[in-house]
């Protein structure tokens, strides 16, 4: 089977690395995986060369390249191929790409079950050939190679000189930017929905909006509900920024020594932290092999999984993360991951200090997490899932 994978611009290079690792996984399964860099000067030429022979499906992240055309129609209709994609952001941020029309060839995965539900409810039947839940896979090394468990955990604590690591952007103090000079039904509804979502560990913002509407005795037709949710992009950004800010503020106030890489830290907003530069996702893979405990903030994916978790685990680091309904189903606190809850965030500094003071137990958690990632979250596993989607799409749309 011939598969074309698109890659392009990506913050920290994470999405580009995902595509490279997935292409390697497809090749290992016996398929011809052709990576086309749409950001490169020769991207169009490489795509045209790939199209010289039949392509069974195209793959991209965040629907990159979904709007490519052949004459007056979709490239994918013209090529008689499926377009399969994984969205790693909330649907409200890229809704326009999801609106792209093609003849029953569009298959979309999301990393959170609530995203799947929102898009399923927000589009007419038949717009997509299929929707699915699929978090990103675990990035290993460059080139990709599955770590040997015995070697990875030999002298585990002694070989890991970074006690606690966080990689990610600091977005600044949260701001309710949807508020204007005029207070009205929508802005006050967004205020109430944000507050409600923040008062629960795993309540999706769109579900909070629904609950606030119900409390106000308002019922919207489906199209109007989706329009309202689409207008709430700034509310999503606020909830995510608020949680990350509160997490970091709590750790800084407790004097937790956190090694940090990422953008937005130049002003040293948290003096207790050791910021070591912007970094890249490729650099992060090396850092994970030196780290005992990785701090994760799940980007408000209340029923999904974040790439940071699986990459940390496959590279032998333990993870402490806010919970999600997805993690609650597949992991256990203290067995293969450590959890914190937003309603009890003040307990997190002591939880981290206690975990780092007992490297033997933390190493056991890291090893159990590694095994979970190795069995369930490699890009090989994700490649098989995607091939299953292709087979289902082919059967259902032909």
C-alpha cells in the first residue's frame, strides 16, 4: 500500500516528528510511506511525483493539506483516495478545515472523546466517512527505535540527573478576553461556563455551556448550539491558561525546583524554576532519558491523552499529570502514573517532594508506565489503528 504523509510548520517541531515516526511505523508494517513536506520549497514537486502512481490514502495532522485541489474539485476525490487525519487541538480552533467537503473520503481522529462527540453532533450525517478516538503515539528516538527495557531501567535513578521536568509554553496570566464593554447574555454565559468547567476535574467546556444554558431555561436548536460553541474559542484558551498558570503558581510558591523548557518564560515569571531555553521536541526526547519525573498539564483534554505523557513513559520517565477520564480508564494512581486533581492542587507540591524522595518506588511507577506505553501507545499501535480506519472507510464508502 502507498501512503502519503504530509508535514509542515509546527511549534517545537512536535507534529513534524509525529509524522516521521508514524511513517517509520507504516514502513515497518510493509507499506510504502512517502513523506511530503508542504513547507519545503519542493513540496509541490514531491507531491506531484508521489501522485504519479496510485495512493491508497493521505495522512496529516490537524487536517494539514485537506484543502488541496485538483482542478475544480478535491485532490482526494481526483486521486480516488481517502484523506485521514488526527486533530491534536480542540475542534473549535480548526473548525473551518473540518468543513471541507469531499466525496465520503474524510476520516478524522481526535485525542479526546469529547472532541469526537462535538464534531459528530456538529456535522450532518455523511460528511465524514468515520470519526475515531486516537491520542498521539509515543515518540522514541531519532531515528525511531524502541528502547530496551532492561537497558532503560538499569541504574535508573543514578543515570537521571533531572529530578522534575516540564516542557511547554507559558501563556501568561489568564485573561477573559471575550468580555467587552457591554455585558450581555453570551459574555455572562461564557463567564459562568468557564467557572463551572474550572470547578470540575473532567468537565468539557461545551458540556459546561450546555449546563449553564439549561440552568437559564434556554434550549437552543443544534445549529445554534454549535455556533455558540464555535464562538467560545477564547473561553477554551482561558480555561487552559488558567489551569496551567495556577499549576505553576502553586509549585513556585512552594519552592518546587522545576526544570523548564519552552516559550514564554523569558521574563522569569516563576523564580523557583530553572528555565533552560526554548528547546525543541527533538531535544526533549534526550531530556526524557535524563528525567525521573515529568510534569504534565493535559491542556484541558478532559477525556483524552496528551503526547507528553506517552513520550515520557516510553523514554523511561515517570509522569505526574492532572487526571482525565481516558487516563482513569487505563492507568491507576501510584501504579503506572501519578495523578493530581485541580480541586486539591495544594497537595501537589508535597506529592512531588515525596515521590522524588523515594526513587525506588518512583522507578517502579516509571517502569509500569513504560510497559503501558510500549503495549498500547507506540506509533506502531497507532499505525495499525489508522490502517483499520482505512479498511473501514474503504468498505463503507465504496
